[in-house]
């Protein structure tokens, strides 16, 4: 149980920084939140949006799921966690930007590229990754001669493009994008180099070279 002490120590530093030395911030946040950014990120422990972008509490609304996917719009009365969180952030918090942030070495994308596993260990992962099956098919078609690791790296970026397409199937997203009240971005974080890339057209380029809205 000694490892839990790291979290307790971290909380104590957080409390000192934000409740003792800077109490006004959380007094304001206690009244409500008004983030301008929704970030859809992977669950991967190495990819924390708040750390990567050095944000303060209240700056970003974050949805984390396996492989930072956006499913297609399915208004079928069933429970859809990612879609529900998107609905709250976009309709009610009125965020101005949605950032779908993928990353290198993604386990979800690796599972997708491996194909159906056919056993209990992937009973939830395989069905979830079917949201971007189109990405796997595209990579096998375009990069079938590459190594498996190279295919995965290509698929990580390809899947961001599929999620950017999927998010536009939600009418309340499309309406806001069409009227200029919402901007949707695709970003990619390379764990090895620390570089952050943004999708512009069919390419990814360093984030500080993008034409930002």
C-alpha cells in the first residue's frame, strides 16, 4: 500500500497550491465552470491533457476513453458515455473548441490492428474499437507492406480522421460548426519525442505551425 502515498502527497501539494496559496480560483470555480475547450483523449496514463498543455483547473473539459474515439451518432435510447459527455460540454457548457487528441504507442489502436481476438480479455475493447474499423481497413490497404508497428503508427493518425468525421454525425455539432460557433481539431502527441502535431488537411504538422481559429 505504500504506492498510494504518492497520490496522498500529490493531493497535499495540490491543496497547498490551490486552496491555501490561491484560494480565489476555486472560490470562483465553486460557482460553476465555463471551459472553452473539450478535449477527447485516450485513457493512457502517459497522456494527460492537463499536463501536456499546462492548463489550470477549469480550463478544459476532458473526456477520456480507449483510443480517444468519437463514435457515430446513435440516438437509440441506450447509454453512450462519450456521447453524453460531448452533449453536456457542447450544448450546455458551450465550449468553443473540440480537440480529438490521439497519441503514439496506443494500446487500443494496437488491438484494432491485431483484429478480433475472440476471447474474454477483449470483450469490451474489440466492440469499442469497431467504431474506427474503417481506419484499420485504410491502413492495411495503403501500408500493407509496412511492419506492424509502422501500421499502428499510421492508424493512430488515421483514427483521428475517422473520429473527426464521426463527430459531424451529431446534428448539434454540425450546426455549431457550420455557423462558426464551434471548431473541431485533430491533434497527435508523440510520447517518445514530446512533439504535439495538429491535423491540417490530410497532413499532421507541428502545432505551432497550424492556422489556428
